[in-house]
C-alpha cells in the first residue's frame, strides 16, 4: 500500500500545511516545523493513526536523493511501526497529483463548480472536438476515424462525445455542468447514466474499431457521474461558451484537413485566442447565455 505526502510552507514563517492521500484515506492539517524535512516527519506523526489502519504502508516522499531526510528512514520506521518512507517514482504520478490537488483544497477550500461547453465538428471524414470552460480552460483535438464510417451525423456525435469525455478527463474532481448542442449525444449519455450501453446508430455491428473508444467513454462518464450534470443549449444563437467550443472544434478539424495553413506550433496560440475571446468567467462560476 502506497500513500503520498505533500507539505507546503505558509506565509507565516515556520508554519506548514500538509496532506497525506492513500487508497480510501485522506488526512490533512497544519503544524510548525523548521524546514520541509521536519515538516514531512511531523506530518507522518500527525497522520499516524490513519496510517496504522493501512499498515504495512509506504509513504511516498518527493525529495532529492541527497536530502538529509533519507538518512533518517530507519528512525522513522522505528518511531512509527508499520510505516516506511520511500522515494517517489514515475508510477506515483496519479496519487501525487491527487495529493497536490487535495493540499490546494485544504489551503483555499473546494474549487467552485465549473460550466463547460463542448462541441464536435465533422467534414469529409475528418473530425475535431473542443471544450471551453467559463474560466478559460480549454482543450481540443482531432482524428481521422475509420474510413468505413460514412454517416456525417455519426461522425458529429462521435466528435461531441469525445469532447465531453476529454473535458471530464482534463478537469478531475471538479463539479461540472456540461453544455452541449447535440441532442443525440445528450440522449446517449442519459441512457448510459441509467445503466444502458447504447451506442450511436450502426455502431453495434458495423464499427467495431470505434466501439472500444466509445465503451471507455461510457465507463468513464458513469464512474464520474456524481460530479456531472448536463444541459442542452441551442447552437449558433450567441451563447459565448458554445460559440467558443464550436470554434475550437473547427480549428482542430480544419488543422486535420490541412485547410487553414496553420503549423502545429501555431495552433495552440490560435486556440488560446479563441478561449480568451469566448470565455465568460463570473464570480459564481457559471456562464451567462
């Protein structure tokens, strides 16, 4: 069992905030310490009651290999039976990100809910997808799906579902209201959340190559359902977020087609300009229509 601990000094010198995250557990607090190494050791002690329930447990620490801390591992193990401290590895990236986010929430409070618009674009077998949040966060991408897929409507639905899935992945543990102008994609997702495994028309038997990706989307959205809500919005009627997501999706699709003459280095800058133009942050975390 591996847990990750992260500490950060507060503005008042000598005071530290800490969070320890592991499978099925999270502990957090504040304490006084002379430096980061002392803060980590003190935090392990503060969290020891929780750590004992997981013992034997490894506490992952992100400190340089030459830090004085690593000379104290035997003493820490003796002081806290069942607990050992180990250096971070690449395999700890997920739990490390979770701990960093948990510390941010501990220090500033939960992040506010976020409204996100999504859209997809399809033309001549190329698809693009885009999403835009009220605070300007955004994403976009493109792909050339299986050449057997000829139905333009199926391509648009696939792109819209991809946009939604990518937004959910990019904004973990945020409460999201997702706006889409695709009634078909919205109906499919509602079926998914009710326990059905419906797919776009024709996909059940004709497009096996794409089914794996759609099944992953289904599983991910169902797993994250508690933090998601969905709204339909009419497209192309002046809703700023919808227009921005539409522009991002078209940017990605046209780049895939090669019809805009933009280089790969220029596309992210164009996407940022779109996000800055159409994002509409408010103090309440919602977008105005």
